[in-house]
C-alpha cells in the first residue's frame, strides 16, 4: 500500500478546504474509485472507523466496524495519525478523548449527531445534581470515598463529552450497551444509588435485570421542578433515570413482538436494550449491535430472527445470512432509520479523505482539554471493568 510519509502527513487544519458542494452533486457510484484511491494514497496514516448503522455505501470502506465499545477500543489502540469516524459525534468525541496527542479525529459530516445524547445538556445535569445535593442524596465525600452511601453518576457513551467529564469528576463512569450491567455493578459496589444518563430505557432494562424493581426507579424529567420526583420517592429510589431515549429504538412496540409471535412461530426476537422495557421483556434476547450479530452468527442453519434495531444493520444481516440459511427480518415493518448516522455519505467521506491528502483537515472533532481530562477518567474506568 502507498502512504504519506509521517513527516509529510497532514498536521493541523490549514487553508481552504475543497468545497463540499462539488462532491454532494456527484452520484454515489462516482465516489467509489476516488475513495479507494484516497485510501491507497493515505495508507496507514488514516484509519476509517464505521459503526454498524452506517449505510452500505459507507461501511464498505471501514477498516474497523463495531458497536460503540469495540470502536472506542479500536480508537484507543489505533496507531493511525488520523481517524475518520463514520458514526455520530459522541463516537468521534470519544475517539478524540482516547487518542494520543499526535492523533486527530474527523467526523465527515458535523450534522451527524445523536438525538439521545442531545437530551442531556450539561447545565440540566448540573441542576439535577444540585437538587440531589439539596435533598441530601449526594454523599459529601462523593468522588473520593466509596462507602456504599450516596449516589454515583453513570452515563451511557451516547452523551456529550461534558457529561462524561461530569461523571468522571464525581467518581462515576461511562458504559456502553455491551457493559452496562458491569458498570451498574461497579457503581453499586461504591454507592447506594445510581443516576443514569441519558437513556432511561437502557438504564431501566439493565437495573431490572440486576433485580432492581421498577418501583425502586424514578424518572428525572429535566423540564420539571426537582425532576418531577417527590423527596419521598427519591429517598426510596435506587436508580434515578434521566428522561432521555433513542427515537429510533423507542419506535419498537410490544405489539410488534406480539405480531411476530402470532405470524412467525419459531422466530426469535432480538432487540437492542435501548428499546422500551415492555419490548425487552417480551424479547428472547437483548444485545448491543455487536452482540446481535454474534447471536445470529452462532445460531444454527434454519434459524430465523426478528431484530429490533436500526434498519441498515438489519437489512445487511438479512442479506449476509440468507445464503447461510438463516432468515432475518426487522421487528417493525416500517423500518427504523437513524437519520443522523445516515448523514455520512460517500461524498462526505471522499471529501474528508481527499482534503487530507492535500494536507487539509476538515471537520476535526476536538474536545477541550479541561473536559478531556475527566471524560478520560470516566472512560478509563469503563475500559477497566470486566464485561
Ligand atoms: P451499540 O452499537 O453500542 O450497540 O449502540 C447502538 C447505538 O444506538 C449507537 O448509537
Ligand atoms: Fe443516537 Fe439512537 Fe441514532 Fe444511536 S440509533 S445514534 S442512540 S439516535
């Protein structure tokens, strides 16, 4: 493979970038040869990371594919100078937090955000914490002592870097859908309560699987005074769930599982734990995107699955496993699309890579140093827990 020499590699954002508009008017197919050529020129200097929800026209160029945990690990271990993240902003931010100082992270379209991550703003979370402190829920020694009292903040990786830093600074940590259980166990070894941000569904599903009753969980609504939770309920609660959700996974309903049970006897239902509790209770298995893939891979020929997660992954699994005698369908026939992931197009990828060859770094994601420090602490705690 060709490649730029290290000392001639792109360093910082310089000059005017080739206009994205020139790329966006080109057909998808015309990007193929350009992306391949750019990758060849960049060689080991640049690595492309792709989340499982990316569309086919983009994921085919990824050096590494995975769920959020696997991609965070790939970013932490990468030796490439530039990581081009085909995913959403919180993933690119995570890569930047875990990167070494000489590395840089690019998100090909800055509009690729995550609506769930946007549901917890740092100001709201600080207000919530203050309210918890006023009500005596926060241990005064939080962050230094681990005496089984008070509350620890735990955030899903699908959150802004500031939220991760907030958790790190207060003795808490980050989790993904693949290690949420271990993260809850970690937190409960140190505190009596957990504040889980920002996905109420993942928090509820995980805590319930650990034996915590629904009545021991409260939902904190940042748009209500004191989260809309009475002091009595807060005192009795073991888990405070932030009122956030994934708009893609929340669309799966218990009725969808009932329909599969009725119309497709023998079919297994696998859903992502970002789905509602009622849906997860009816499913045969829950798992992160990587786990969903593994479960289907490991199943014998003749198995069939209704999968409750983003439609690009489900369609790809259907195609991949059809020749192997396994049937995969979507749990909701209307197909749930993550519109923000979808924003990354082959044109955006070609634009980012070709600019990199010309020593221009477009759409660099850079987390502020003071945020980075505590966010890194929270991510390191996650990396250290046993899954
Ligand atoms: P995982 O790939 O970690 O399961 O996460 C799914 C998701 O919704 C990413 O935003
Ligand atoms: Fe965010 Fe949901 Fe899209 Fe994942 S699928 S990036 S949680 S909006």
